[in-house]
C-alpha cells in the first residue's frame, strides 16, 4: 500500500508501507497514539469541513500504518 502526499509547492512524498519494518510501523503508530490518543477518538474529532490537510494526512497515514500491520499479522 502506498500513500502519495503533495504539499503546497506540488512536491510529492510517497510512503510505501510495505517497505517499512514492523518495528517502524509500531514506532510511528505509537507516536500518533502519544500525540492524539486512540485512532477512533482522533477520527471522530476530525472535522473534514475544517479543511486541515495536515490532520487529514496524519489520519490517512495512521490508518494505513495500522492496516499494514494487520495485513502482516494475517488479521
């Protein structure tokens, strides 16, 4: 799974979750949990009408990290 992020200057950053180690997945998931609490709470509080692309990118990244981790564990 890949996520392509474009910033305001039209620069692209591609995150390929399949290339991340399990340790890296866990580390990044833990960072989001320390910053925002649980994914469920963060997703419920996110207001898409607000238009904050940074928070939306964090939400997508966090969901993809968890999805990749579950995929590897066969869940």
